[in-house]
C-alpha cells in the first residue's frame, strides 16, 4: 500500500447564507445531526482511522472553530481572512501553506457513512475522488470519469459526455496533486483578478488533466450535504435514521479498477 494519509484538511470558511433562516447562531460545521455536530463527528471518525493532524480552514464565525481546536488534541485552525470574497480553492490554498504531505480533503457540512473514509484510505492510489450514486438531494455536482479517472464536473449533467457518479465532497490528495491545484489557483487569480475559484469543479478538474485522479464509487453510500434547510431536513429525517438503523450495505465498488483505479 502507498503512503496512507495521516493529515486531513476540512474546509469550513463558508458563510452558510442558505442556512441562516434555520441556523443563524452557528457555522455549518456545528449543525447537529443525531446529537453530534457535523465537524465534531468528522474529527472523531478521522482520528479513529489514524489521522493524527486535522487542519480546519475557518472564516465565517471562525471563533467557534478556534474554541474547538483549543479543546481537541491534534486539531488546528488556519484562517481565510478573505472568506467573504473568495471561493473554496482560496481556503484550500490557505491550508497548503501548512500541509506538506498527502492529505484527505473534506467539506465541513457533510454527514456520511464511515466507509466513505475507508474507501479512500484503504487504497493504493494516491489521488482519489469519492462519488456516490444519485441522492436526489438537489444542487448535486455530477462527475464525468471515463475509464475511472476524473475529466469533468458540472451541476448540469447535460454538459457531461457521461455521468459517472455524484460528488460527495471528500478527496484524497497527494502533495503533487495539491501543487497542481495551487498552480491552477495562481493562474486563475492572475487571469481573473479575484479568488472566486472552486476547489472541485475548477481547480481539481484542471489539475486532473496533468495528474490522474481516480474515481472511487460507493453507489449506495448514505450521506448528505447540509447546505440548505431542505438538505438539513433530508439528513436529519432520512439519512441519519437509516444510518442509525444499520441499513447501509457494506460493499463498495470501484470504477476503473481494471485500469488501476481500485485496490
């Protein structure tokens, strides 16, 4: 097996404007599902799998994450001071100045089955994008991965030549891939004059043209992003109860394993 990541980066700088009608008093990572905050749950699951260092990129209501880091061993916070005017790749770029090794990248507003992490960590491939089957959650990002390797992503599936899965928001990233993404961000800022670049649909797709990013599909994965009120209700009332009852099948399927994308 290749170098198994021992570091995770969690992007948590977003303003959560689409959830303010429900949770105006906390950042999205502190939304509770089943009595546990989303980011606290991710930290717990990551540590149980040998992740020794977790870097949270904060922005909106960053003091909440700073307090969490003071109370949690192995957790540190890096601030994206320009969170209100930049995109998710700017937040990742803030973390890359503090992370020199391979890492897992996660979004802060996710609830997911534990096997989502296992599918990426228990693999020989250094650069892997996690995907699920269709969730019907709305606001999905679809992945095009011919032969099991990332080529494109879009919220409009008609823009893709094929749909290989739905983006989950968890990626295994090697240091060389991170450098490709950082270079893509630098070129973007130089060209556009601002930092409103997405880490996934923009930077990761551009970097994948230089360094192959394998797709790992878990078609029946139980997961949800909490970006809107109806996302929260779906996770609370549908996803979490199914997870709690142990109804999620254990098997995972790799797309492109015959091409070296799987184990």
